[in-house]
């Protein structure tokens, strides 16, 4: 399995093998999910300073929707 197979996909749509791969490699590749879309992103692609909006990590699209 390769990282590109799970990146930018919704965690809920992953197969059991893909979920296991995500869990095993989350720290190695610095991966996290957006709190709204539940999609997998690199941690540095997420907006983290959003506690005032009620979330801990948001992708850019979700952040724009909430702040416009």
C-alpha cells in the first residue's frame, strides 16, 4: 500500500487494510484528518488555531466556509 492511496480521502470510506495503514503510518508521515470533512491530510496542510470555532483541525476549504 502507498500513501497516495489514502491521502485526501474520507477516513470512513477506507477499507480495513487502508485504515490499518493509516494508523500505522500516521506519525511517520504526519497525517491527520479534518474535523468537518473527515478527510486525511498532511498535518501542515490543516489549520490548527480554530478552537474558537469549536474544532481542533480544519482543511482550508472547511475553514473558509466557517469564516466567510
